[in-house]
C-alpha cells in the first residue's frame, strides 16, 4: 500500500488508523502474520456517496488551478 500510494510509513499508518476508527476499512490477519485491509459495507456506502457527489459537481475540478479571489 505504501509504495502504490506514494506515502511514507507514518503518514500511511495515520490514514489507516483514521479509516479503521471511522469503520470504513477493517484490518484482517491472514495466516500467522500477514495483515490485509478490507473495505467495510459502511466504507462502500461512503465511497459510493463520494463518487456520486463528485459526478454531480464536476465544476470543482475545473477550478483547481484558478487563482484565489482576494477581497
């Protein structure tokens, strides 16, 4: 996960802990010592809602490089 996400170990651990506490993913132990992470039903629901929101508001992506408006 660390290499694919291009994150260092401490940042990744923080994100994983946050996602586990929010019950979006769960930690599973495979065999004696292998740890894997799986998305929960709640995580799937949140991901679906986020994807739908992103599709409903595509204009946000167009303004990512826009200069901020100063008052």
